[in-house]
C-alpha cells in the first residue's frame, strides 16, 4: 500500500514538473504578459503627458514604438474577431437581418478612417477623461475599422457556403444550432478566416499613420508608435528614418507571423475537408513547442475543458427556426412578418432620403451633386479596371501558392510584408516620375488606388486554394483533367466564393484608398487626378463639411450599388451552384 502510494505520488509530481520545453516556453509567455502590462500601464498615464512627449527619430526608440503599435493592432484584432462572430452570424443566419446588416457593412467599408475618427475621438476622450487611454481607444477603433469588414465578409461567406452534406450530417446527429455553430460552421470557416486575419492585420498598417496622429479641433495627439514615427519622418523628409521604419515593420511582421499566424495556420489545417493527406501539412515551431510542454499543457487543461463544455451545450432557439440552417437567431418567417419588416426598412430609407434631400437643397446646389456623381463615375472606372487587372495577375499566383502548403508557409511572411508596406511611401516616386516625364495624373495616379488593396484578392485566393479538398484534386488527376479544363471545372469553382470575398473587399478598399491616391504631393509638388477621392480629400483639407459629407455619401452609394449589382449576385451564384457538396 505504501509502495503504491509512493509510486502514485512520484507519478503525480512527475506529471506537474516542468520539462525542458516548459523552460523554453515560460520566458516567452512571461515576456509577452510583461509587454502587455507595460503597454496598459502607459495607456493609463495622464493625458497631459502626451503634450510633453515628442516623437524621436532616433532608431533606439523604434523597439518601444513598435511594441505600442503592435499592442494596438492586436487589441483591434481581438475586437474585430468578436465583431466578426456576432455580426457575420446575424447576417448569415437571419435573412431579415441580412437585408439591413450587409448593406450597412458595404457602407461601413466605404467610409474613410478619418471619417470615423472625426466622430469617435471626442467620445472616447470623454469616456476616459484625463487619461491617454481615451486616445488609445480612439486609435484602436480606427485600426478596427480597417480590419473588421474584411474578416466579417469572409466569415459571412463561409457560413453561407457550408456544404449541404455536412449540414445534413449535423442534423442527423441532432446537433443544436449552438453546437452546429461551434462544431461545424466555425471550424469550416477557420482556414479562410485566418488568412483574412493576416490581411486585416497587414492592412491596418496602411492606416496606422492616421490612427496614431489624431487631430481634434485645434488639438493634435501623437501617440508613440511606428505610425507617428513614420509621419514625423515624412514631414521632415528624413529618408534614413523611413528606412528604419521599413526595417522595424519587417521585424514586427516576422515576429507576429512566427508567434501568431503560423501557429494558427498549422492548427487550422486539421479543419480541411478531405479524406486524404496532402503530404506537406503546414507546421509551426511555436505550436510544436507548446504541444511538447508538460506543465503548460496541464495548466491549459481547465480552459480547454471549459471551452469544450461550452461548445457542447444544447442551446436551442425557437423550434420553428431549428430546422432551417440559416435561421438560428431569426424570428417567425411568416409572409406577414416579411411584409412588415420590408415596410419598416422602406420607411427608414424614405425618412433618411428625405432628410438628405432637405440638407442638400439647403446647403448645396444640384449642379454640385451632378458634378460629384460624375467624379464618382470616373473613380468607378478606375476601380473596375484595376480590380480586373489585379484579378488576372493574382488569381493564378494565389492558386499556385495555396495548393502548395510548404510554399505557402515560405511566401506567407513575404506576402504579409508586401500587404503591410505603406503604399503612401511610394507616392513621392510617382510624383517625381510624373513631374519628370510630364505624365497624365489621371492615368498614372490610378495604380496607387490598388497598391494596398490588391492583396485582399491574393490572400483570399490562397485561403480558398489551401482549403480546397485534396480528394477532389486526386479525382481530377485520375481523370486526367488538365489545362484550361482543370481551371474551368476544378479549381475556379472551388475558390470562387473566396475570390468574390477578396474582390469585394479589395474594391471597397480601393474606393477608400482613392481619397489619398487621387491627390498626392511631395514637398511643394502636387498632382491631382479627376475623381471622387480627390474631391473628398480637397474638401476635407478645406474644412468644407457639407461638401465632404456629400462626397462620402456619394461614395457610400456607389459602393453599395456596386456590391448589390455585381458582388451580391456572384455571392448568390457561388452559394447555389458552387458549394463543395
């Protein structure tokens, strides 16, 4: 008895003692917690401290600035993920909510980041009076607006295209809507969602300058970070400092690729829809390290069991909604209810349209409205042409990368860096070239619109090709389907829903980017292209609020109509004809 007790005691002690992998992982975890605590402590400092802080261009300050920026972007990413699960699920599961939420999402992605800041900064500063935390929250919210829409569209698309046979299996197992959501729909969406999280994180760098240099009235708040450092370097034309920024960005992207996204990609590979192995599954040294630890894994057991228990809860909605896969949070689907809901939406649109009509009649002439609509058509032509060219270039490349997991791991950090590289750093090169060769700004400023948004297409195509079942590829190979027939009948139908998501978010981002791309300057040299983006930039700089609001409203209408007339029908086609059933 005593011997057995001693043996069990030694076995228990052996199970809780750290191994050599714990000794490696613990410093990494403690270091991350210490950095997060340091960032929170600095955020709670008095607001007056910002007035005394100056942004130094000495490279020794870049590690601290990079840390502050990275914490803001991670906080915005966490909020974007929560928003994605709630908003995307509502839009995908309730056809009535979809009629409102999806158009609102179209409008939200068309509003410039500066438009959000002008309305939210005062609110956050008042919410945390006298603390830097208020300005930090405003910056995090601005970054959130550059991340959330892309992720939400991706999750919405995944929920709408879950294979019908898997839905049928979930009903045969009598899974509740809550269980089906966590056991089937979220895992199915993971590969695409993770690649869009990468794109959203990288896309946040494009707006980091506006997020960390915030102006409220006559007050300007400069938050220590890479964005503020870059703004200072551009203002002083310090090319050496710009070079240090690029190096710091490359290191930060490499770190969160290795410590965040590569482990997520390796973890999400188990959710691929296939019965055979690709032979080259993605891997992550950090994920392998955590899996080899002893003490850390035992510490994670309670949280893992809690999450597993929560996913198994049999939370059921109203019985009438349970048998419809899209209706786990919708109300009675009667024709009378549909008619009433349609009347409510129509009435709300009529009221808003009437107020817009009254405002335009009082502050603006209709000739100005027609002029702005004409500028919108010019920007529309640029967006259509550039999205088409970006699709022709990046769809084949994305498929080639996505079908090779080992290559995707190598290309992933490079793609993230290219997507994160601030396109506005290239603006001076275009200005100098246009001035030197006397080029037409209407033509040669156009590529700037898509420099930062083309990566949405690449990342989504890579996600679609990565999630494409290996079983289907082997069937195509056995049937000797090659060449254009392979593209037309095999891979393009499989990645089409992902491509539509990427192209839609790329076009929305292109409209947003036109504001800074159709009017560029370097020193005293300035070039402006005819378009809606240049109009909004001009009116914003002049402080002409009615004209600026008119430009943003017209842009929102164009984006919404563009999505309604082009991307939504393509979404419906992908959902009804191209599901992997």
